[in-house]
C-alpha cells in the first residue's frame, strides 16, 4: 500500500480498511509471518493452559453452551462447538488468563484478541487456507502495534481491549474478504464495543483481569459479520469530532509515524513472547533477581532484604505493600511485584506451577515477600516502551548486590528472543496443566502443521486438535 495525500486526510478507519484490503501474504516480510506463526502456537498454548488454571472459565463456558445456536466453532479444552462469536469470546477469555500471552514492546497484548477471533471465524467459514490466515494475523498485529505505539497514553484506558477490538475486527474482515467500504463499516460497528479501564490491572480480586480479551475477540468476529451482512457503521470512527482519538486520547497521537511504512513494514514482527506467566512489568525484576542469584551464588537463606526500584506503573503493583506481599488470589499474585520477586528468590524460577493456591501459602515465599520493599524511581516510569527496573539484594552480612534490567534486554525481548524450541517447551508446560492435555501424537501433529501452515488448504483441523 502506498501512503499518500489521501491517507493524510482520510479517517483512520479508511486507512486501516484499505491497508486490510491491500494486504497479501506474498508481500508481508518473512519476520512478520514468523511472528504470526509463533503467536499462533503461543496463543493456543495459553488458551489450553488456562482451562486447568482458572475455575471461573467453566462457568463462562456453561453459560455459552446454555445459549445454544449453530455448532460452528470449537471451544478450546472444554470441547463442543458454539456460534463463532461465542467461541471467540470463550477462547479469547482463555488467551490472557495465564498472563502468558505475547505483547508489543510498548506493553499490551495483540494476539489474545486476534488469534481466537480468527480461528472461530475460520471454522465458521471453512476452507480458509494457511496463507490467508497468517496474513490476517500479521495484519491484526500490525494494526495493534501502530495504534499502540503512536498514541499518548495516560495509563487510564486498558489498551488491550480498547485497541484490540480494531485489530481483531480488521483481521476478521480480511479473513471474510470484506471490501474497503464494509471494512470501514465493521470498524465503525466495533466502536460500540471498545472499552476497558486500567483498574482491571490496578485492582484486585477480579476474574476479569484475566478474561478481558474475550470482549475484543468476540467483537472482532461480530463486527465483521454484521458488516458482511450489510450493516453500516459510523464512517468517521477515529478522526471524527467525537471519534476514538478525541474521546480516548484527546487527539494526542502521531499520525505521521502511524502511517510510516504502512503496507511494507508489518510491525507485529516486534512482538515479544513471555518466558514467565505474570504481568510484563514484573519481568525485568524477575530477570534481575535470577541473574543476581546465579552470578553471585547466593542462597535463599542469605537474603535479608530485597528492594525493588520502581517507576509509576510498577509502584501501583507494589501498593498497598502488605496486600501485594500476600496476594489473596492467584490472579492477584501475577500482578504483584513483591510476590513475583519473592517467588523468583525462593524457587529460582517462575513457572505456571509456581502460581497456585499452594504457592500462595508457601511459608518460604511468604517469609521472603515480607522482606520486599520498594523505592520510587522516576527513571523507570512507563513512557513509550515497557519500563525497566532494578533490584537490590542485601545479605545477612550487609553486602548489597544491585542488578538492573531494561525491557529491551529482558528475556523474551528482541535482544534476547524466545526460540521456536522455547515456545514449544512453553506450549507443553501449558498443555500439562490443562483439563485436556494434548497427547504426544497430537502435539507433534500441531507442530508439523504450524511449521507448514502456509501450505494448509484449511486451518480448521488445527483448532480441532483441541476439541
């Protein structure tokens, strides 16, 4: 797609729509295609693992089944088929429950909205080939990244459900073969479903903290299908007087950089994959702690005091300190820097099995959490990219060991990327805790299909491995 004067004047919904129509598998850079492939494996694993981890998912699935409708699309792990937008809702809810899904370097999660929506729609449609599916994933990731990194965010709206709606809608429109006009309509319809506040992250005790991607995934399918049927949406969804950019971001966004390289630079190639199942803002602290312990041969019993140096967002994950040291629920633990740091010190690793009801009651972890303190440090404020952080470990003899980790150097970043083998190991970790672990034979079949994904005449057999 050539960016010109028309794009500088048109509503951004029209820009997205023409970008979606023009996107072709053959012209997407190899790095973006590989990111899309990796995100499919990563997201499927996160969905499957969540089925055995979050009890409230069963209640959600039961409600969807009670609602009836055509048996179109598979519910991961729990089995059965429901209308496509219901499957997108169910699987979207699962995609983020472990807080293990991918994210852009600036923070927030594209694939938990995009991948479940596309699989649900692909099953409904039938005959969707691998190239078209990969192109739709890469498109959705690109749109999400361009929106996320070019708006001025005040840490108020939760950008995954707010922006994920448009990424998922455009990707679903692409999969359906919508033309420019109907894609604009779909994006306009999606504005009625773009919502979510950061209290989802700051607050405690909520199942929605893990399930919010359900709403954007379902909205992507539903908006695209309505537009396909001829329902029209507002035509000035983004740049109108009360459009997305004005209402959500007070028109503080950079159109020029959002358009740069459109159609040639698919920015999903920058996606990061999580090595640890917790809030991305905690990863720099986990990374710093694990390196300090290893490099200095420190024993857990040596540690007298742990100080984390935190910016604005990370401080919210430390307060109130006593409640964050001893989270009441497993989901709250994933958003607690004092708890995740104590876990890393106690266990020298942070895996899915380390976030459990038993782990919350582990006296060693609990004792170490009481030793965690924080110091506010504005150099680690969340600005554009996910922030860095630092940790000081003080031993009983008074010696202090200081470690810093910046987000561009944390494990899983572009400088220290997760390999395909790493993602396979992560998938198997997730499968092992699910209510319906994949057999060795099905797991190997999944890997084979994903490595040859662009050659598949129909991607539906991939998701049906999880039925």
